[in-house]
C-alpha cells in the first residue's frame, strides 16, 4: 500500500449485489480534491451492504444483508481486498450494521430484531458462531414497518463502557454491556412512538447524541450519561425545511469532528440537510438542504474535509467539499458504483 514511501489512502465501498452492485469496491482517494478512483471489485459475498475496518487498517469486515444473515472478513491487499474464508452466520437475519467492540464483531440484525456478538480471533478472522445473540422484543404503531423489533445499528458509546443499539421497530434505543462475550441488557430508552429511529451519532463531547428517525423525517437530540448508561431525549427537530412532497426517509447522519455541524441524508427527497449545533449541543438548527447528487442516499461518511454520499438507486458515490466556516456541502464529483450502500476509509 505504499506510494513513494507513504501509505496511500483507500476507500472501501459496500453495495447490494442483489440490485446489480459489484460487491466490495476498493478506491483510491485523491489527496488534493477527495476524488475517488475505482481500483478493484470483489464479489464473493452477497449484499455486503455495511463495512467496518480494523484499527490497523489491514482487515475489512462486512455484513451479508441476507435472510440467512452472515458476516465476512477480507484482507486488505494494496489495491484490492481478498476474502479470508467463508462468511460466518451471525444467528440473525438481515444484518444492516456492524462494529468492532472489545474483541468481538457486533451486528445489528434488522430482519430478526437482534444483536449478535461474534468473537474475533487474534488473526482477525471470526469464530465459527456467535458467542451471544440478544433478541429484542416489542413493536410500534406503524402497521407495516413496526410489527416487531428491527435493529438498525449497533455501536460502542464514547466512554467504551456500553453497547448502544437503535431499534426502528420498537421506537427505542437499548443499552447493554458486552461481558465475556455476553450481551447483558442494562436499559431501554423510549423515543416518540412511530418515529422509527435508524441511526445514532454521538457528538465529540461524549455527552450528546443525535438519533435520525426514518419513519418521520426528524432528528432527536439527546443527552448521554455515560456514568449511568442512559440516554435522555431533549427535542425532536424536522430534517426538511418544508413538508415532503413524497417519500422522505432519513438515513445517514454524521457529526463534524469539531462538533459544530451535523449532516443528515434523506431518501426520496434526496437531500443533504445541514444543521448548526447550538446551545452547547442541546439544539440543532436547520441551516440548509441541498441535493445529494443522486437518488436514494443510503449512507454518509466524512473524510479530510469532504462528505461522501452512497446513493443506492442512482448507483454512485458523490463527494462534497465542506465550507469550513459554514459547513455547507458543495458538490465536487462522483464515481459510478451500482447499488452503493456504504463508504469507509482507511
């Protein structure tokens, strides 16, 4: 991965193979303008929709968002990634998100409404089966989307003491611990019925969290108490300046490294919403909404002053330069990636 003695930056892009996606794509990242150039494609896993990179950058993990539910391991080899063994079943269906926590790969299983913990071996490979699967229970008022639990995201909190999962089907955020491979429930925090929480992004201050809601185009501002392992909702704010004309399903959310801005993508309306963080993190103020540069923006990523959007249905990844003073995204380019769903950098 060296170029002139320095490590070349890479982007890894997940996609839905069932929708014509190429699998996992490796791309070079230009040092001056943030442009992506496709280097290789690897299609050995079905629907690798969400990715996570090991801290040393040498191993890439992917969910296989299928009814069977699996996770895969890739070795990063210069301009490509190579599948390291067969995918491992995670004990839940339709995993949509994953994260590395305390020697385990955690998956959020949307279809079955559960969280799985799969041990990661010393060489980066996965154990053959999960050490635990925590099944969520409950439902919500949305007749079609909330008949049961649907876990959409799982991650470690900023303190490193807790595992936090977001459940669209039960309108709640759950907090647990990961202890000797077991997921032990601690607390469930209820959000507004019918809101459909999808993803939670923590503020760099470690005491605020912002939950983007898929079933209503809003974001919920919360305070996070790491000592108590508790999330307290403060306010719910629309992500669009006007009532949506049709479909409006928020998806990705990212917070600026300096904590001054939040960006949220909304599918259907196909916009990026820019928020200013105010009142010490307790308030988000909608500043602007601009085109996402494609159709059906599924995920967002920040890297070196650029905002990257995986536009699933138009089949591209679009990048935006971010004004350092205002946070306003300005379209800078795009690369063709059919059924793009996720972008990570290493």
